[in-house]
């Protein structure tokens, strides 16, 4: 009872104030300190409206907004980029010629259509890095940066092309399925990365208070082929099911919109200008083994080759390199020893291939391998294109190339009677023919044939050169003391070595000399014995190789002889290669055709496989001129031809019909001879031909085919043939009337 008596008196706490009556921190700080009134809380910024998404099946030439595309480092402008380049008056290729084109991760460039109402509105190019390295995260970061750059340029646009300056202006973008070529990313990964990038870009604009001036209001995915557009629609539906993304973006149509120029296909073929990439590198865990990885085909597992096989293969390599004479047994054996089983089994399905090599794997003669059980009997490097690329962390960030069509030809330098290296009349003859070839083509040519040492070095630095051709002796790891030793001097115990082209007695054109060149050639042809070879071991072997030094400098393409070559075969290779390059052919195809020419004409030598060709397979020597069209494929059923004719009709609407006759003829060449008469009598094919001719404004040809479609006994004839036939007859009559009036006036 006492404890209760001593207990302090209790009191009830007053009820808590309502939640909205609790003072804010800013109000508490102002209480009791002056007579000011507490500041009102800042008004919350309005959130950016959801981004409107859409999918359009059509040609990017008719895109309503600037088109976002991707570009891999080292590639040239092909496919969608080439189409944009044509529509934008060559703006993309001009930037690439200046060495300012995107390629690295995080790089980008903006191009706007000079015509305010032109289609498309422009181009946004995003750098994708090296082929095979792209991930959804890297794509998202690259697209986000490109969209922010695009939005900022629209906000700062000087006139009202994108709306009143008072804003906010709308930065609408048409987008391809960036990064999905050759299986690099799935369509779902690409769609999700782009949607996330657009949402993140808008959030950043809001954070920096720029959303009052500009915001990304619409992303339109544009796809040329119907099957891919359907896949993109399914992917977009799944992406918007993610709550975070569905709240920030919406797809009102929930269906694919029909655009102009859309195409369909009955089968999928990779674009003919796309080359598969096979990486062959030294295993980091085991320095005595190689790894084979298809970096552009994620479904293909990597393979590892045991070290014992590599050691045995070295003996066959030495045997093959000892003489230019053909050695089929060595080539057959190396094919079985060097390639994993899965690659050998897939050899018959091989297309064009880029070999990504390191210093270890570069020393193997991949081009020389022959498949004993090939159905065609042609070596893989002859049946399809094979070029190399090498990944090196050392390179000039912005190499400066020459603008003038110029070439320096060095042939058979004067070695002052050096007994280790005999005179090379074949190199002299090759240099003369190469010089004459380019003089005939109108190039500025400097002949440096049988020159002393100082003339070779002076010629390299005298002028910027687009092409550098070297023909003579070349050595790899040549004992330097032997080079400088005079007759009668004793040999040194451990001589220092030197690699390069022999340009005088005891003098070599070395990688150090090459590095000093201010202007970087675009194309270098090194027809020197053994210069293309590379030694396994440390990275110093790579630095010692003259061809690799040119690659590090930024040369677009290098052709280097791997070992001794036959003079006549080497001359044939150079003539064929340069003839095709001067005709506008791509580097990869020119190399393949030159190998095939030598293989067919000189079956007794291995010179066709002695050249290691490094660079971008799509590189062309003639700037601003499109490469020749690929040869038409063979058709196996009328449906294939009908689809291609329909696609051609769509293409003619955007590109015009100047070459329509040649393109139609190329398609008709793909008809099997046994079924040609039957196919061309079908109503559906006659109708497709008539529509194509009509799009080319060739009214007589169109009328003939449409009339045949109506009268045909086989195949389905669409009703619109009647409408188009009447239209063509009216157009033809109008043209004839105009022509008659002009004749009368004359």
C-alpha cells in the first residue's frame, strides 16, 4: 500500500494532432526565430506523360521521325544505314570518311534531313562496340545517351521545325530493332533495352528541368519484314507487362500498323553483306590451347582444342610454308587437326566468315585449310569469303586518311648486292603492273621501283597515300647482327632480331618506321615473303609484325603474304584484287575472287592461300559508290519468286525504277530452266511482274504481263489486276498523247 502511496501522480497525454497538422521540418526550423511565416512546400513537378509506342511494318525510307540505328566498330555503312545514307544525301558516309563515325560504346551521331518535311526526319547512329560484345545493358546505355543528345538538339533547334521554342517540343523517334543482326541480341532484349532507355532519358530530362523544353513523346519501331514485326509485337507486349515499364509507356494500338514498302518472305536468310564472326583465341587458363567461339551466334557453344594437336600441327605448318608448291596432304591434315569436330561438320554450310584472331592463333594458316570430303572440291577460303580481324588495345583513336586517289608502289628495293637476299624480278614486274593499273584508272601513282633506301623512306613521308603497295623481301625475327655483319666477321652469340621489309643492305622498314607516318593509308598490300607470319608466345611478336602495325595505326584493310609466293600466281592475285577494288567491289569479295582466280589458274602452288587479309569485309575503295548487287539466288518454287517480285515492287516505290529492268531480269534468272515456261505462264507471277513494271512506269511491259495474268489458266489472279491494267492503259495513252503533241510542236 505504501508503494502505491509514493507513486507519482499520473496525467493523460492530449490526443495527437491530425497527420496533416504535424509541422514540417522547415516549419520547425522557423518556429521561435523571428516573425516570418513558414515557407510553403515547393510544388511537385508534374510527371512526364507516358511514352507512346508503336510498331510499323514498312520501309524506313518512309519513317515519320529520325531513325535510330546501330553501328559496330570497324564495320562500314551497309543495309539500313546505307538506305539512310542515300536518303540523307550521303551525310553518314561523309562523316565516316572524316573518321568521326560512331562505333565505340557510348559514341553516337545525329543527322537531320535538310528538308524540313523530308522522310525520314534524320538518323541517330549509336555505337555498338565490337561485334559479339553487345549486351542489353550496353545497348540501353548507348540508346539513352543518343536519345538525350537528340532531345537536346531539338530543344536548341533555331527555328520552329520541331515546334514553338516556348515548348515543350516533342522528340519523336523511329527505331530499328538495334543489335538483333546475326543473333547478337534477341528481339525481346532489343525492344526492352530501347524502351528502358527512352524512359530513363525522359527521367533525366525531368531531373535537369529540361522536360519543360523537350521530351521524348513517341518511339516507333520500324521493321521491313512482316515476320520480324510480328515477333517485335509479341516482345513489346511482354515488355509492357513489366509494371515499371507499363506505367511509363503505353501501346495504344496493340497492333502492327501498316506502313509503305513493307515486305514479306517465305524463308529467312541473313543479309548477304553480313559476315559471321568466329573468334579463335588463346585460352587464358591454358596457354597451350585455343578456343573457338561464334561471337555472332549465341546458340553455338565454344570449342577447345587440346595442346597436343597444336604441337603436332606446327610440323605441318613448317612443311606447308617451306615452299610455294601445293601440298594438299598438309592442307587436308591441318583441316582435321586444327578445327574442332563441330566446325568440320558444318563446313559444307559455311558462309562468309571473319576470323577474329590473337597473336597466338594468327600464325596458323586458316586460309590454306582444305576439306578432303568437300562436295564442291573447293577450299573453304575459295568457296566463301574469309578475312581476318585482330583485336588490339593499341590503336590510333582518330587516324587521318588521305583524300586524293593516290598510291605509292615500292618494288624490289636495291639491297646493294646483299648476298642473303637475291634480286626479285617478280616483285619488280608486279610493282610495274600495279602502277600501270592505277595510272589507267586515273590515280596519282608514285613508282618506287628498284629504289635505294633513302627513296623508300622519303616516299613514305612525302605525301598522303590512300594505298601503299610493298613488294620485295621481308623477314620476321631476322638476326640484326647478321644484317649488319660484314663478310669475315664472326657470328654473335645471341643476336638481336628485327622484323620488316628489307629496303637496303642491313636496313629494314620496321614497325617503328611505319608508326612515324603522319597520314594513314586506307589499304596496304604487303607482298613480301614471310611478313604475314606470326610467332606464338608473348605479345612482343605482334608488335614486331609490320602488317599488324598498320592495323594498329587505323588502316582499313591489309593484305600480307604469309610465306613465300609464286611470282606468276602472286601477280594474278594482285591484278584480280585491284581490278575488282577499282570497280567498286567490297574488300571481302575482292579477296575471295582473287583467291579463286589463283586457285583455278595455278593448281600447282599454294599462293591462293598464302595471303592473310585483315580488315572490314565491306570496305570499298571507291567512296560514295554502292557495291555491286549480290548475285540473285536460285528459286525452288513459284511462291518464292512471287514474294521477291512483290518485295521488289515495294522497293521501287522508295528507290525509283531506273534499274528496274536489270533487277527484274536478275530475279527471272533464278527460275529453274526446266520450269521456266510453266512458271512464267502462271497468273500470280504474271500479275506480280505486271505490278513491278507498273511501279517502274514501264507501261507497255506492265500491260503485257497484266493481260497475261487475266488470260492465264493456272494460278490465282487478284482482282486488282483489272484496276491496274486500266490504269496502265490510261497512263500509256496519256504519255503517247504528250509525245505526239511535242512532235507536232517541233
